[in-house]
C-alpha cells in the first residue's frame, strides 16, 4: 500500500485524534502541518533549515512545476524528492485550486482548465489526466485528484465561456456544477493514475458553504475507495465561524479510518477548531509568505517587525520559542533593521521562526490529545483566545516610521 494510517489516541472532549501516516518516503505524525514548497522550494529557506523546524512533510504544487521546470525535468532527476533534496514525504496539489485563485486567466470546461502561463503567456491546458501525469512524474507520496474549486461565498461569481468573455453565473448553480464535475473528474483521475502502488490518491470534497451540497459531495467522493480524502473549497473568503461550521459538518461525515486533509487553512484558531472536528492534515503558505513580509507569529498573536516600536527591542521574536532564530539570539531590533535595509537575511530568519511556530503548535496539539488535556491548549496559546488578533488574521498596524 502507498499509505498506511494508524490512529493512536483520541480526545474525550471532542473528535480530535492522534495518528501516524506511513509512506514510502517515511512517516509523519498527525495532526500535521505541511509547509508549502510551491515550486520544489520555500523561498529563502534551505531543506536543512526546514528540517530544523521539525517539519515532517511538505507540499509541492503540480501547476507551478508543470510550468517550470516541467514535469519531465523533475522526473529526470528521480522525482521531486531527489530534485530538491527532501527525503521525507511530499504531497502535491493537483492544480485545481489555481482554477479558482487565478480565475482571471482561465477557462473551465468539462475537459479541464485552460490557463495562460504567468511565465511566458503560453496557453496551458490542465485536465484530470494531465494532472495525474504531472503528479506521477513529480513522484509525491500523496497526490490530489483534480477538482473544480469554485468561489465559496462570492454571489457575483463568474466563469469564462468559450468566447473568452466573462459572464455572471448563479452561485448555487456554480456550486452544484463544481460538485458534480469534481465527482466526474475523480473517476478520470483514478483511471489515469499510473502509480497507485507508490502514490496515494486523495479525493476532494467540495460544496462551498452549502451543507446539503457538502453532504452530497462527501457521499460521492468518499464512496470511492481511496487512501484518504480532503475538504476543499474552504478558506477562500469565509469567516472563522463559517469555516468552522463547514469543517465540523463535513469532517464528521468522512471515513473515520482514513486521513482527513483540510486544504489551505492555516490560522492557528482555524487549525485547532478543525483538529477538534477530526481533521488530520493542514497546509498553508502563511508562515513563509508572512515571514517574507516581516510578520512574525507568536503564542500571543502576530507582530509586524517593521513597526517602529521594535527599533531598540533586544528581545527575540518570541522569548519562549526554540527556533534557530530565537535560540540564536537575533533580536527584534536587528530583524527590523534587516527588513528596513532590505537585507535578504531578514525574510529567511523570520520564515524559519514562523515554520517552527506552527510545528510547536502542532506538537502541543498532539500532546493535548495524547494526554487527553485539550483545555490546556488555550492556556498555553493565548492567540487562540484573543479576539483582537482573530487567530492571526488582524495583526497590529504596520508603522515603519
């Protein structure tokens, strides 16, 4: 089998569970947070630095690797593991999310999605079969089915017709269309998957914030016997409460003996709520994207290091943190200087801290499940309770003066 999932403990306070996933490139503990190495790299962070944060599994994006350097180049190096020198598990996003996030440059139809490459402007067609071909070449341990990910909450959703012109569509109709197309595409993905004994294919549940559609999608997607399943179409504009409502409803209906993956959700409060609902895996660009922009996560909430009040601050980002940046004695004042001087070391040091921050959160989550002491999380992580930070969504004002 390409993947084995074992549940080791369960919380008596909620649906949280502690587990372990084994793949051909090693194992990782769940609940797990997967940092995003989009194009087989995390900007400004080496593989050794990633490992030093306690990261066990990372994510590559099939769409970006399709555009450059191309899947055949990655295959020629023996796959992404050897290409980027990462020996642990890798998961690849199928490219379906780009159909939503890059919706101004695509056309969606039954055969797939046509993009205009951001690299050279060339038209690129990505179908379920092509997505499988690309992910088989990349060689990730977990690969995602190609799905249709619609806007979840935008009533003015639009799609591009064959003429290339944008046209408004009924939101409910768009959600139904995406659900049904995702189901049809899953069957095509399963048929096209050329390495089922080596790579675990996960299906993706859609349905937006419509719980009836979510239930229908769970029944259809999870009715196909696969190694694991994901909740897609979340964190695309909803509030914290809406994310929680959808995730709690959906996760409870997914198979209990398979890994459950919540795609693209990364704020601390959202992760903890999803774990309590029974979710096992997460990914998000927040740690590194924010790190490159001088936003550092702490247990009490995020801080913007460009703020003038840190100019003479001798303390590390988070005095209780054991990351290489904090442990190494780099002060907030020095880090602020690096960003103000546009030194590339600043983004690296803060990205490394943020990655470790998330892995420390997951360590404490796993400990809380193992010791059946869920209530201690809020005590140890004030950010989970502080409404002023909204779980990291609204940090203090940026004042570089």
